C-alpha cells in the first residue's frame, strides 16, 4: 500500500496567514483536493506547489478564484504547448542538417 | 553600476500617490509574475525589476531616500554619514549599508543593494516551501545514449545525479528537495533540471529512432557487397544488395537510442544510402562507361 504524505490544512493556513475558508473555497472550485481524516482537513504534499501558487495569485496579485481557475486552465495549455514545441523542435532537428 | 529609475520601471510619475504605485505594481506583476509565465526567463527578470521598484517606492522611508539622492545615489551613504555626524556631533563611525553578510539578496540589483543593503529587500514573506531552482545540463548525443552520473554544484552543495539513458532534448526532471531551503521549518523547494542535447554531425535522433546517411560507392551499389558502418554502439557490417538505389533506406532493428527508463529496449537505426559517383575517371574508365551506356540504349 502506498503512503501519501499529508499536511494539515490548518497548519498550512497558520504558516501562510490565510483563512481556512480560502482552502474550502479552493476545494469547492476543484482547484485543490483535500483529504478528510477524522473530520480534519489535510492537503496532500504533492499539491503544495499548486496551492502556494494559488495563494500568491490570490493574495499578492489580487486575482479572484474565477480568474485563478481560468489562469490555471490556460497555464495547463501553455505547459502542454511548450511540451509539444519541444517535441516539434526535436523533429525539426532531423530535417535541418544537409546530410540526412 | 547604473542608476535604476524605479518610477520608469513602474510607468508612474514621481508624484505618484501610494495607491498609484500599488496599482501600477499589481498591473505589471500580473503580466510578468513567474507563476503566470512558466519557463520565461525574460518575464522573471522583468518581474524582479518590478518587485524591486515596488520594494523601494512602496516603503515611505526607502522612497524618501531614493528621491532625496536620486542619481547621486552613489554618494548617499556619504551624505547620510555626514548628516549623522552633524546630528550626533560624533566622530565618523556611522555604519553604512550592510551588503556583505547576507546571502539572501540575489533577487535585487547591485544598485538596490548598494543603496539599501542586501538584507533590506524582504517584504511580506508568505512562502512556506523553499524556492524551486532551475538548471540546465548540456549533453552531447553520446552522453545521452548511456546512463551516467554527473555532479552538480547548487548553492555550494554538490549533488550527484544519475542521468538515465534515452533522456530527450528539452526534457526536464525534478530532483525533489534540492531547491531552496524551506522557511520556518517548511520543506525545501525542488530542483528542476532541463537537458539540452547538442545535435550530432552524423546521427540524428527522433524519439528512440536514429537516422544516419552512409556514402556508398557506385560499384558496390550496382554489384552489391558488404560495408562496415558506425552505429552508436560500435561498428556493424551491412550487406549491400545489388542494384541499391540512391536514397534507399535500411532499418537496423534495435540499433537506435535506448528507450528512456526501459532497460534493454532500443529504437531502430535508419541508414540512408548516398551513392557516390566516381570522379577523375581515367580514359579507360570513361571508355567502359561509354560502352555500358551504349548497351543501356
């Protein structure tokens, strides 16, 4: 059985000086996944990067949750497209040389 | 070290109110924030300038000092020192800006650090996890062909990493926990390494398959025979079929690139024949070719 590393949502909120309701709102909008264990909310560690990014967008840049959802969607597309560009660049290298 | 015009960076007048500064910063930060511009070094650099400008102009004390000395910022410390001397009527031992002992000033320009000190540039700290680091490793095609280890020096720490055979050009791998140190006991950031693989003069790679061109002399192409060719794993003998055409291809199964993280699996090697027409023919050879030509017609 694989073990999942979790961090208490409450600890996260205390260290970032944010309201726990913010995490609940993110869960409702599907931006982060929360694990409930004995009525305590936990955040899987693999989501920490995403969550901290959302916190920065929301608190530092004043972007609301709807905006963050849109940005998140577009950023995923950017990442997919960057990967596609890398694949295409590698393919192009095949045809750039004269001797092949 | 050049003077940095923070007002120009934020696109505001020198008389701008704190609210205007905040709005200008927010607007530009939304355009250039690294979270919104993944893998864009230009945006990161621009964001650092915007952040620095905001750090100075949104702090009344720093803004006052910046406005007061302006382009004479290089003499700011001397002016400050004289002022303190006059005020305290003491001999000169006023401390200058401290820019020698903090290691956290990497995000600010030399101009900022000389004016305010390295430790001055830390505003609201919301980060819990350490910073992620990005690095690039340049490999040649033959390096990427075999699993090997490399030692990287990140922040004066040596990290030994194993690079699996078959890594792709532009591929990024994550080394968990080798980024910046966490704040307040938080976890460290991660290290992201992007591999840049140089092109090889003879072998071209597309995914797991490798392509190469081999010159074949006319006689062997016409009559058939055997040649030895180079592959990434050494020389192999190839049987040439009679009447081989220029540009024809053969596939050598399993002689291509190793499949990433799939031990023992390899792509294929595609060999294209380029038939070399003989040059500087002797009279006798010309005669024979003429004869052949007549036979053909």
